[in-house]
């Protein structure tokens, strides 16, 4: 009993700490926003579900498959479950995006007085034009990431994996669910990874880190790119290499672009 009471006491102390209170406020805020978030999720699911069949058809088009590969389903409802999963993932992503924006707005409004000097400094560094240019750049980089995945990363990996399996006499019949999940993870990894130069420049221009500090932590950033690549790419060394190396190169490109366009002080 003493152990249980000690645990309850420790939990009570943690709940009264600043971190515990902040998490409690976030929990209460999410509860208040739950109906709105649920409505957004349901509406997104309804709107995206009819589009999932076209997406699957595009991904399994014969011209996108290596020679000798067949896409099969192993259960009668596998295609339906895949559609449900794709629509649910789209709804979840939009719900999380709306929630993060709402929490950021709430936090900024609550702590505006404390961070006003810093916000003013950031506002001076990042003008409206810079932010609009950043949004356009993010879209361009996302398209570049999709192109890299579609025409470089995915065909190379599929050919490698297919040839490797066929070389030892294995049949290359791939499950629909696993194949589509594999492609989506690779495309998502490329889209996220290609934002590296934009993130690098925004971090430097906002003053969050100095150029000297970021350059001094170059090896840690490289390691972070590898770790992120391991999380978002399929679990094989070649995928990790093909995802992480471009991110590292794009990070270096961001440093070069910042030095090239930085105004002399």
C-alpha cells in the first residue's frame, strides 16, 4: 500500500508542476475542441474516401511496376480496408494540423506579453514577403521531393528489391496493402526531407540559431538527418541511404544559400 500511495503522491506532485499544469491545459483544450476536430475528421474522411480508388489505381499502374511483379490481395476486404486506412490517415493528418495551429494560437495569445520582444525581433527579421516566399518555396520543394521519389527513389528501390528476390528464385507477388504503404512512406519521406534548405534558412534568418552555432553542430545535424530518415523510410539500408543523403546535401545547400543571400552587417 505504501508503494501505491507513494506513486499517487508523486503523480499529484507532477500534476502540480509547471509541465504537468501545461499538459493539463492542453488536455482540457483538446477536450473542448474534440467536437470540432471530430467534425473535421469525419468530413475529410467522407471527401477523400472516393478519391482513394484513383490513388491506388495510379500507384499500381503497370508502367510503375518492375517486370515480373504482380500486386495481389490476400483477403476479400483488403482493398476496402486500404481505402479506409488512406482516408483515415488523411483525416488524422488534417486534424493534427488544425490542432497544432489552434494550440499555437492559444499559446501565443496567453504568453504574448512575455515573448513580445522576441516576437517583434522575429517579425523584423521575417517580413510578410519572406513568409510568403517561404510558403511558395515549401510548395516547390515538396514538388521536387515528389518528383525525386516518383522518378528516382521508388523505381531504383523497386528494381533493386525485385532483382534481388528474383535472383534467388523467389516469386515477386506483393500484397496490395504493403506495397501502397511502402510507396506512401517513401513519397512522404522525400517531401519532408526536401524541406531541409528552407528550414535551415528560416532558422538562421529568424535568429533562433546563429550561423556559427549551426555550422558547429553540423555533425549532429547530419546524424539527426539519418535518424529522421530511419523513422520515415522503409526499414532497409538502401532506403535509409537514399533518403538521408539528399537531406544532408539539401541542408548544406541551405547553408550555402544563406551565405549567398545574406546581407552584410
